[in-house]
C-alpha cells in the first residue's frame, strides 16, 4: 500500500468551515502537533484549504494529476495499491461532490482502483456514506471523548463500521466496559 493524505486547515482556520463538529476536538486537533505547529505549515494548509473551497475545479484537477502520477509510479513488479485519505484534519463529505474535470464524477467514481478512507465526527445516519458508501471508501467514526457519545459509538459498531477512540490509560478500562461489555 502507498498511502497519501491531504492536509487541510481544520475547523474555520481558513475562513471556511471544513469540520462539521470541530468544537469537540479543537483543542486536541493534530493541526497543532508535529510540523503542524509551525506557522509556515499552518499558512500552507490554510492556503490549500482556501484554494480547494474557492477554486474547487482547479484544486481537484491538481489532485487528479497527483493521483495519476502516483498510480503510474506504482505500476511495476510489486504493483502496490494506492490508498488516499482526503480528510486529514478536515471532515468534508466527499461522497456527492462531483467535478467537471472528472467528467461529472465524484473522486471515488473517477478512481475506482484507489482505496479512500476517512475519519469522521458525522453522526450515524447524517451522511450518505454511512449507509451507502462508495465501494472504495471506508469511514471510521471518531469518538468525541464524551460519555454521551458512547451510545452513538455502539450504533456505529452495530452497523459494521469502526470507531476510533483516543483515551488516556486510566480511562481505557472504564470505556471498554461501557462500550463492549469489558471484552
């Protein structure tokens, strides 16, 4: 697998809301971690986010060119598969976004041999990709860190999807017992 990620500026840092429920994770967002804490990296992500939302056709055309380049580079002896996370630090519902530069298709339909995946805070049933995802798109729900979200996590799990949970070691046992019955 060759994995690619698109880092945008989350929440409303770019002046555009790209995360539906950003208030739940604004203080712990990876945007502020690693290289993301440097002003020049944040400025580049803000610029990329503005470009995507203000000039979507040009941005997707550039993304498409990059995907074609990587797909071509991956052809060969080992023939690795390409895997793309469009929402690294954002939470955009891509499943219905079509683009003229992709012949009126979504990114998923334009690249059926690419595996796409994302983490999301969109609640179960509030997004079509939960119940009717493109074949090459996988969503994982991101627990919001509150006890009131546990029932929602159970619903996501009961419907065959994954849930990502970030816990401190002391919280692990309590959470495991409440969500999966201590197993």
